[in-house]
């Protein structure tokens, strides 16, 4: 064991080592070697011998020129002055962290909590007898706050319940934003999250006219989807009908827009990885975003029926990836969104603005949720807790507060502090730290602490398993597998997931 390993045997992080030109890095035992990463989102797999030689400063342009050059290129070895290396690295890190400096970009409008379905994993269940519809006065005040964000590119996302049940308010939001955006020099994207049960030709025509992107829920084949998302009739048939119709119209009108769909994985889903993928392909989708089930709302109450262990989910996820690799080898263009996002972070160095995998997370400084009654929350997860009268993450009200009030609130500050992964004791030396993120609200609900206990945490174990699955492919001994996965760096990724 080298002196550096002895010094760091209880930690998997090496600070700057100017005496042997080793840059700061994370490492972990990985298969039959070691995986190395750094804050610049570079990675490399080294055999045990290579790793030992690396630590002992035995790799140079004489002993192993190719590996030496790769380690320099990926910023694991410093071949310049320490000051130059730090300055160049700071510039690269600033670009990777660009989304942190632009202000709140995602603004979620929960226009109603009323819904047409009774999903078995619902996190936003509401008494159907209690009307929960956003009013015009709330819209005016909320849109004014949206325009106060310093971000120049804003996304307005409509959620529920089923948001199309309050379609007039969606129209009012769109039209008010379209009037105000030019005055504030803002570029706006609209996204509708819906289940299609309340869609009509008239509504779709309006959404098309105003360039609204549409995302729906699709849990897999008909029997699985209908089991997860009960409806008066087949909810799958509604998705099938509108997916085909919308895709046909997009193609007919040559509209460069894609319909998106998201599945939620329950225990019932675990047996059908191939069938889920086949359903997506048959309906014309070119990607799948595999989302693990969070133990909130009804999902937490019925966890023994619909939940699963982290290990069970990871086995399912690995089957999904294996099938996608097979499809890609057969010439079918299809990706999984989490894996694609990770590849783009690691290879393309794209500053992906996925709120849950930022440090700090997107709460308040990246996204804000406006509830139907005008209450403002750090994020949609915080808003969901408000449904059960836990207002810990409420940061204001549209009639009482400004954007500045909300982002400068004590709650927003605590969220930023709690989600800085670099300073979390359980995360600061994790090999996946440069790619991961902390969700303080998840920690709050599961551990009664914003900081959580990652070593035994369900979400952490799932994310580690997903990262490991993808890095296994990126560092595969089979070149064709590495090439396929690396090619995802240029694929379009859905950051909203």
C-alpha cells in the first residue's frame, strides 16, 4: 500500500498532491480495478496495478505514454504550475455549474389538485369534494413574480392533479406571460404535464398554437398502466389515442417538437422491462426515463404492496439498459434518460440543469412551485407536503411576497446549505459526488433531517446503483458497448424527467 493510500485509507478522496502532480480526485474499488472521477466530471477506470503506479507517481511519458496523456487530458495529473491548473480548473468548473448563476428557470403552476385518476402511487391526493382551482387574481400575481427572476430563459410548467381540468386558467397564464415576456426580455417555454383524460381537439389546438410542449404518463403496456393508474375506463387507451393523434399532427405539420412520456415504476412493473420498452417504441418514443418510486403520499402508505428494495430496482434498471444496448446494436435509436444525462455530464460536459442532480439542488434558486391558492414553495416536492398541511417548505405567497423575498427566505437558504453535496459528510468523498445531488425534502420526510443519513438511505442506494450500472457500461471491456453508450452524449435529453 502506498503512503497516499495509507493516508487516505478511510476516505476515497485525494486532495491536491503537488509533490507527485496528482490533482484532486475521488476513487472507489470498481469491478477488478478502480474508478476515478473528479469535480470536472472526468472519469477513468484503472486496473489495480495502474492505480498503484498512479499513486506512487510511476506513470509518466516514458513508462506508459498513452495512459499518462489521458490522465493529463482528464485532469488527474498536473503538468503545469499549480496556479495555472487551479485557474484553468476553476474556469471549467464555472462553466459546468452555469445553471447555478442564472436564476430560477423552472416555474411550476399547480392550477388544480382535482384529478380524473386514482393512481396507486399518488403524491398529491386531495379530497375530491374540496374545490382546488387557481383563480385569475392568483395568476396575475404569480406571473408578476415569475417575471422578476433574473433568468432570461424561463420554463412555465403546468401541473395538477390534472391541469386540463382548469384549462381556462392555463390559457390565462399563457396569454399573460406572452404579453409580459417581451417587456422583460424573457424567452419562454411552456410544458403541460397531463394524463390525456381531459384532452379535447379544441384544447390541443390551442396548445399547439401557443407552442406548448406536452408530457404524459405512460407506465408501460395496457394491463400494467391501467393497474397503476385506475380510471373510469382504460387510462392506457386515452394515452394511446392522443399519442398517435398528436404525433400524426406533428408529422403532418412538420412541427419539430416531441411528445414526451414518463413512467413511474412500481412493484408491478419489475417483471416487465422488455414490455415497457416495447410499448414506448410502438408508440413512437425514442427514450424512456426510468424513475424510481419515492415513498411519499399513497406510495408510502401502500409501500408493502407497490414498493420495492433498492436492489430490486437496480436489477430492473440493469435489465432496461441491457435491452436498450441490444436495440442500439440492431440499429434502433432509443435511450434511457438518466443514463443519457449521466453520459452527457461525463463525456459532453454539458451543464445539465436537472434540479435533483445539482449542487446545491434546484429548490428556489432553480425552480419554484406556485400552488393553486397562491402559496409559493421551494419546489414541487415541498408543495406536495403542503397538501398534508406541512408547510415547512413554503417560502411565500403571491399576494404578499416578491421573488426576492422567496429566494432570500431562511427556508431557501437552508435548502441551499443542506444540498451542497461537496460538504455533506456522507457524500464529500463519494466517487459519484460530481454527478449526483441531494434532495433535502426527501431527507426531511424519511429521516426528519434536511441532511439525511446517506449510508443507509434508500434514495442514495438507488442512485449509486444507477451510477454504477452506467459506469459499468462506459468502462466495459467490450468496445462496441462503450461506443454505443458514449454515443448517447449527443442525444437529446429531457431534463425535466
